[in-house]
């Protein structure tokens, strides 16, 4: 006669249930930086817990300064808030430059500084294309001598060899006094070369350009050769003059190859592909940067670069490497960014400045749901106050994305517009956000024209 195991089965179920209930009381656990979902066998029947909003009570108050024409913002649009004062360090310089461009051929230059969110020309590629299509211009703009993203940056074919690369994000062997505006400097070895080629696969107006340049600082004799469209080689020598130097060539340029023939005590910083007039947009992305590294670029070097490439608008987009899940006080960071803005104002006295807020960043809670990091909303408000205190312009990218939970929506969109780290967008997401920023820039120009026409009546 077989023994009944029903009694043992019931005991086993009772023990397992008890263990699961006990595990529900364990504190939250993380593994490799990821929050593990809390064990909760009653999760399917338990009423949902409302998200905590206590972080909102910690937000600093909004700026008291009223931006010009913000009350006329079109419904559904996130407009640029211009907090500029009589110094006109907001959007006015950029809008005036566009007015000048309509009257005569000239460059209108934009420097877009950011972190890994815009790496490989994400977002900036599509913003550049839209602006060049409307206002003219061609070419990818500034490119560092070497790049770890060159293999998947779709806006230029970039090849190089024979360089020793130095970045401010390096932990050792970086001399801050030598760095250029991108936070890099490059030292050539024998036979060093760098080549840029236009392309048509991703965006328009990038297959050919009218002007190619290379930037360097030399304390000794420097000899460079350049080959355009794989044609005749042209060689030039440069004596040290104590300033940042530029060698440029003009023509219908589809590809350009620079080679270092001789370089005594020479530091190289980058190249550029531009038109002779119209919009130039330079991507200065630096993975891991909070924006504070810009303070360490020598003012004299920034001034030298401003002499070569005077910007009409400087865009700053940082925050991914600053925001935390429970961050509520960013006073020290904002104090550092105030120094950064003052540094840029001194070096680029003619440029307007636009602070773009951090975008949404989601994290997985212990119950497995995705939520916006509370620290993100706090940081956005701090950045808004930073723009108001420094009398520059501000664009709320967090709001433009859709606010809370918008990053998760972009990740799960079909096709996806962001990566599964719930932090970074992909090129489809970049195109979407570039469209929103472009719309805000063009609408801001229309408002500027309206205000000017009213003042002239």
C-alpha cells in the first residue's frame, strides 16, 4: 500500500509561502547597478501604490524673471525661454546673425556642447540639416583629429593613423594647459594623417563642402600636406607665431586628407568641413562630462578659437552624468556651471548662450515599474534658474520629450527611439528631438521679428 504524500506536499507549500512572505520584507537589492525586483507574491492583488511626489516639494522655485513673449508660445510646443538682460547674451545674437545672413553672405556658427547624449552627432546631425536647408550652408563642421565614435558616426567618413590622443576625461597623462575647446589635444607621430570624406547616406548637404580646415598650435617649424579629392598634393610650412593657426583649402571638396610632414612641438586640435557662408554647427560631445570641464580650457585658447570660428550661438546640454535617483540639491554643481558660463562669456563675447536641460531618464523601481528619476526634475529646475541668473536662454528638453516617463515611451516605441539603458536616445530619437528644438528656434526667431517690428512702429 502506497503512502500518502499529501501531508508532505502541504507542508512544503506552507514553507515556500512563508519564505516568499519573509523575502518580501527584505530591503531593496541591486546587482551591477540595476535594481532587482522585490519579491511580492501578493503583487497581482495588492492595490497599486501611487508614485511618491515628495521630490516635487524639494524643487527650487522657478525664476522670477519673465521671459520675453513666453505667454505667446504655441499650444503643444516647448518654447525657448529667453532670460537675457541688457547684455543680450540670450538668443538675440543668433537671431541678428540670421538677419545679417539674409542680407549678405556670412557664416552663422553654432557650437553644441554636450555629453554622450549627442555623441556621434546624434540629434545635432538632424538639427544641422534642418538649419542648413532653411538658411543655407553645408558640411559637418568641426571634427576632432581622432574619435572613438568615428566608426558609427554617419555624417562623415573619418579615418586617421599615427596620432597620440589626449582627452580631459583621461585619468592620467593629460595636460590641461594644452587642451583645445573640445577638451582634447593630439600629438602626431611620424607619418600621421587624418582624412574626412563627405557622405549622403544619413543627411543632406554633407557630400561636398566649399572649405576644409585644420587647426594647430606650433612652437617649432610645421609642414603639412593636403590632398583634395585624392588629387594633387599641396604642401605648406608654418613658422611659430604664438597663436592658434589654421590651414585651409577651398573648392568643391568631397574628401580631404591632411598629412603631417614635419611637426616640431606641435599640438593639433581638429578639422572642419564648411561652406563659405550659411549655417555651421559644431558637435562638441564629451562622454562622461558634466559640463564643468569647460572651465579648465584656457581662456586664451578659447579666445584663439573664437578668432578662427566666432560663434553666434553656444548651446550647452548636460546633466546625464549629474542627476541621481534622489538628487535634491545641486547647488555645488550649479555654482560650477555659473563659472563655466562666465568663462564662455569672456571667451566668446559676441555669442548668445542657450542652456538645454537634461532630458528624461528612467530607472526600474523595486516593484519592477519604470519611473523618472526624481533627481531629474530637480536638476531641470536648477538649470532653468541657472539660465535666469546668468541672463541667458533656456529650453526645457525634459518637457519637450513629454515629461515623466517619456524616455520609457521612446524606448518602447515602434521603431524604438532610445536605448534600453533608459538614458540615451538613438538616431531616430535624435531626429525627433532635433525637430522639436528646430521648431523652437524658428518660432523664437518669428517672435523676435514680431517684437522688433512692434518696437520700430
